[in-house]
C-alpha cells in the first residue's frame, strides 16, 4: 500500500458503508473488492446502527474506527442528514471523511449535506457500469490522492 496516504503500510483502509439497499450494498462491496488499495468494508443498514457502530455500542463494541464513511442519504430509523450531523458535531468522529453516496439529486439535499460538512456528495448513477465507475472514482480519489487522517492502532487520530 502507498505510504503517501499517511496510512500504515499493509493496513487496510477501513470503510463504513451505511446503506439500506441490498443491491447497492452488493455492487459497492464488489467494486471495492477490486480496488488497488487494500480495504475492509463494514456494512450497516440504517442510521441508528451507523451511530452505534461509530460509538462502539450494542453489538458493535469491537467495531474499528473507519477511515472513510460512505453514507446513503435516504435511510430508515435515522436519515443521512441526522447521521451526518451527529458525526460532524462529535469531537471523536468529525475528522472521518464522509462521502454522501445516494440516489437523491435534489438541490436541497446537496446543500444540506455540504452545510453539515459532508466531504463530498455523489449521486448514484442508475446504470450499472456508471455506478461501478463512480465507486472506482471514489477509490482512485480517496485512497490514492487524498491524504486521510493519520492512524494509530487502527483508529483515526483525533
């Protein structure tokens, strides 16, 4: 793995995928398996579970701190904007990059996401090849170009 990314040599990038659509989970995880950079993907299916994972509560006591979060905007129990607001106001979580990856193309959703400090907003393409291309673009940009926060013992430093 490339050391220029401030990530420990040989340690996979930890990704939390917050997505309730099983088809999108499958497509995203399959695309990430083909990445040039080693990664480990954890999947949660609603906003409440995402917060439990990030705060290591309930069944997620042993959850690792993610290096990157892929967040759907339209989630059950707690929607993407609520999850993003909690992440970005929590001192222990706010430095984790959050990519909103959603079907919504609504201007108000885009404005709200950036207003809540999302690191980027990507509308999921409907076409399979375009969807896979979008995930590959995420991988190319976030894993090879961007410098993620440095880690210590597998957790992002805060």
